[in-house]
């Protein structure tokens, strides 16, 4: 074939060029350019040379006009697979995101324009001069001189037609290796290593060369004689020696100190082996049902394990991954919070060793790229990580596990606003892999879909070793106030903490609100200190003595005099984790107390340090936000105190009861996971609310039945799809005007669908519940739409808000479009 046609996405954010452009592939590039490779193309009127990525190659092109040619190809093999290309295109369509945004998660971390391909000689002993052709000899000559060379430079030096085919041939012979690396401010990481130089002589001869007057040098020589090479740092530590002694040995020609490239490894290397546990009867049934499906290549490849807290879901995950490994396939394990990653990593690395990689946002740019490359090159078979790990570049994916599937963190709040659970399901469909989700409190939508038969429902109804679920005692804080107790701890919670400390048991105190107090107000005139950029009350943080806006991050000094009425009756109201910590330290001065929230875990490794201290029983009381509510497994935690269950219950959002039930159930599940019975004390001002009552009884089914009836009555998911259109900008009147124009056009477009009752499902436009954030005024349009009309609505919104086919004046106006958002605040 003398020519082909490539669809190319160019790296340009402008909406006018947010589409694939067709380019001609001809000459030497036919058969060389492949889907997923980066190419150089001329773009725009001036034919500026820019980089793009090929998403499709076709043999025919219908249009009758002259095409521009692809100038060069930058890779010798695709950066992304065909399946991940299809997944990105689906994300773009499904979540109304731009092409470049939809492809960002599947590309190497960082800027894909900065990724380079290097060619390196790895085994010249395999070169057989009689079996290689002239082009291969020419290429090897250049590589041998350079040792490692940039592919672009190699092309310039060799000027070989079809250089990629020559490279592929040499790589197949095992003579060269091509790797990718990224140009960043992060350089490759090198360490000083020490290598034993003298070969093929007995140890006694080595000792003669060193001399008997240098006992430390003799010790080092003998050590390296046996192990050949080690890092300089570990040699100094292991033999309690000095750099000067090692350098003296180098001068004698016995050893050599050199720089060695090392991977930035985010996994600590002292993880103990995590032994395989025998499955209980109920675990075995669940495991076997999934395994049978995998072995029989069943079409229905989605499973939900609904298991009470402590029922042993993780051991099922581990044994499923082991089976997938036996089939030679790869596994992705998603956890909702970075705080859960260390504990999950310990279990998976403890079981599978160096087959595991890690992907999450706390990794440095260098670490993230190194991990991505290890996965891409097939050096690992398992990835553990947060939401974005769903895009791990495996070539033979067999299983995706989503632990705590109900968690809201699986939904991205940045473009593309994807739902990792939906993306995982789509990826499994594309790659014929299996999806296993697990939760003690499944999301209403997932549980509904399992009852409808779209997902296979599997149940674990008792804890491992038949330990009992903790008793939950609900305390009505209104009665505490009537009894004269104005503190944040009820009498019962105080006494339970005291008793637990005497018994040398650990305690978790949970409050889903960080900071010292929730707002600062004047008792005389009612003025509340709000953020000037956001119109939202600021939170007081005592450790920095600052008022901080949790939406834009601005920090100010707290006022001592009311700026409105000039009185000095300024007071701190509400309670945050910082205040709980201070109060607990006053009441229990002898106990070891640690706080775990966004403020105390900003430093790298801070999660791991707190969890490690908790595991080693160096902490008596752990105080935290929702980070402590899930997945954590400490055998000596026998008391959990929920300071205020109402923080999520009173939010103006249809998901508030669901979040409350999930949080209470999950945090309660941290208690009594070992040999001792657990107790939970739940403090609330709304003890009669159904979500509190069912959480108290650990009764998910009754809660689900109550919640699903309300969702059906008021038309919320899963019975309807929600689309949120947020219009924002710094000029409130212009934002309001554009919101009204967009609303009117949507209503006119809906007429074309011939579905009159859709009109009542378009709500707004109105100021968003959080009306101003970061100096931007926000207006909202909410659309409720049935499943059969969602694609039509997507197309309408795409034309109006993204492509702007009505030529509205969108200067200084932005849109945030969210399909089935987690929250409508």
C-alpha cells in the first residue's frame, strides 16, 4: 500500500481545533506510523510544525481535497494501546470533555511533548556480523560509539530509510533496547555504588594486595569479593566504615566507586511477607463464583461483593490477583484515598513482592514517571493506586478491583470529570477483563444495578472468625445540653475513652471537619468572617492562628474587633478536628494523641508515619476526618467516637443521607476488628433520622429500601441522569445573562426531541448554592434526563456550551459540565 490516512489529535487547548485532523501517510512512513504514536505535523495557515498523537489509521479517505503529510514519527512503538485510545474517545464523548483532556490520563505523566525515545546497546555478544544487513551494521556502529542515544539524534546521524524497522529487528535479536524518558526538571536518580574490580584470583591473593595493616580495608575487600557490588551508603552502614577507608581501597585498584541509575521507588523496602489466609466458607463461595466466571470466560464480567466491615474482602482480592497472575494477565487495584494506599500496598507487596507498582497523586513527578514506565515495559503485573490508576498502561489486563466502591473520590472533579467506576467497567469491556467491586455500604446506584441484574451480587454477611459487629450507642446531644453538658464529648463518650485508656486499648475519634472552629462571628451584630473571593465563611486554624478559606486557600489574620459594629465580641463557633485534639489533650494529658487530616498529612510520608505509629501502638487516640473512616485495620481499636454525625446530614444535597449512612457505618467498622469486642458512640442532634437509625443497626438493606423509595419519588439517580451546567465568571450580571440565554436555547432545542415532559426536568438558571468561589460568580442549570435521552442532551449541551454554534459572547465566561455529579452544591 503506497499511502494511508491518519487521524491526529494536536496538542492545542482551543475549542476550534478540538477534533481529529486527517493527515496523509506516504513514502517511507507507510507501515511505520501506528495508532498511539506521536508524530510531527504541519498545522494551521503558517504550517507550524507541532506534535500530535495518532488515534486512528485508515486505508481510504472520502473527502476530495489535498491533505497535509505527516513529516516524521517520534516513537518506535506506540505510547498508548488501541484499547486506551478507544477508552479516551469514549471519555471525551461520555463526559463532554475535550479530546486533549480525555487523552491526558492515558499518556505518560507530565507533558507528552517532552517524552523522548532512547536507544541503547544492551548485548553486543549477540551480534553476528554474517546475519545482520548493512543498515543494521550502520546503526550499531553509531550506537556502539554513543552507548545510549536519543532516537531523533540517531535518525540525523544514520539517515536510514525505514529506521523503525531496523530498530525493531535489532530489538527482536536482543542486541538493543529502546526506552522512553521524559524531559523534566527531575533528572534521573543516581546513587554511588562500589564494585569489586579484581577478577579470577583467590581471596588470599586479594588480602595480599590490600596488606595486613589495614583490617577495615580487608573486611571491605572480603565483603565485596563475595557480593561483587553494593551501594556506597549500605556498605558504610553495613560495615560501620568511612568514605576515606573505601577511597583508600579504590586507590589500590581493588574496588571502583561509580554512579548507578536507580529507579525512584515509592514502595518502602522493609515490608514483611503477608501470609496467605485460608478462606472461610462464605469467602470461598464468593471467590469461587468469580474464579469460575474467569475460567469459563463468561460475558457478565462485573461483580459486587457486599460484605460487612471486617468480612475479609481483601483476602479475596489477593487470591483473585494470584489466579490472574497464573493466567499471565495483569491486575489493577483501586483504593479511594491515598491514606488507604500504604496499608493496601503492604498487603499486596507483602504477598507479591516486586510485581507491584504504585500510582497516586502524592508521588513526585519522577516517581510517577518511573512507575508508569515499569508498567508500560511489563516489569510489573499489579498496580495499586487511587482513581487515576485505572489508566495504568497494561497490555494484558485481566482484572480491576475497586475497593470501597461507594466512595465519592472515584469521581474526578477536574476535567475530564470521569467516574472511575464507569471507566473501569468500560475498560474491562474493551479488554475482556473482569471488574470486582467491594463495599460494606455500596452506592445506591451500584446496589440498584446489582438487583437489576447488570452486576452479579455476592454477599459476605459475617466478619472473619465470626467476631461480632460493634455495638453502636446513639447519644442525643440535645439531652446532653439539657443536662448541663456543654462540652463536645458526651458523658458516655468521656467515660468510655477513660476506660479504654486504662485497659491499654486504642481509640479513634471521628469528625468530618478539619480546623479549630468552623466560623468566626460577632455575637453583637451577627457578622460572620467570609472569604472576600468566595463569599463563604472562613475556618479558624489554631496552630497557624489563621482564618483559611477551604475553597480557594486564602489565609488571613483573625479580627479582634468586629469590622461592622466595632465591638470586641468576636467569638469562634463550631468544632473542627484541631479543636477536638486540643480538648482531648486537656482531658487526657497522659495519653498519646495524633490528628490525621488534610492539615497534618501534607508532608510526603506523613500518612505512612501515622499509620505505622498506630500499628505499633505508639498512639492511644487517633483523631481524624473521613481519612480514618475506611479500610484501616488495627486490632487494638476497640472504641470509635463519632463526635458529630450531623456534619454531612445537613448539607443541601440529595446524597446527604447516603453519605451519612456510609460514613457512620464505615467509621464504626474500624472498631472491634481484633480479639476484643468493639464499641461505637455516635453523637448527634438528629437521632431519629433514618440514616442514623439504620447505621446504628448495621442494616444496609433497610436503609437502601428507605432511600430508593425517596429517590424514585423525587426523581433522582438511579432513576434519572443528572447533568449540572455551571456557568461562572467575575462579572455577575454577565454570568446571569449568559445562564439565561443558555437555558432558553436548551429549552428550544429540546422541542426538537418531541418530548414535552423534558421541560419540567430543566431546573434553573439560579445562583449556585456556593454562589462565589475564587472571585467567580456561579450560576447553575440542572437537567434531569432519562437514559434514552441522555445522548441527545449531551449533543445539545456540546453544541451550545462547548462548540458555541449559536455564537454567544462567552468572553470571560467559563463552563463546568458534570454528568451525574457527586454533589449539586
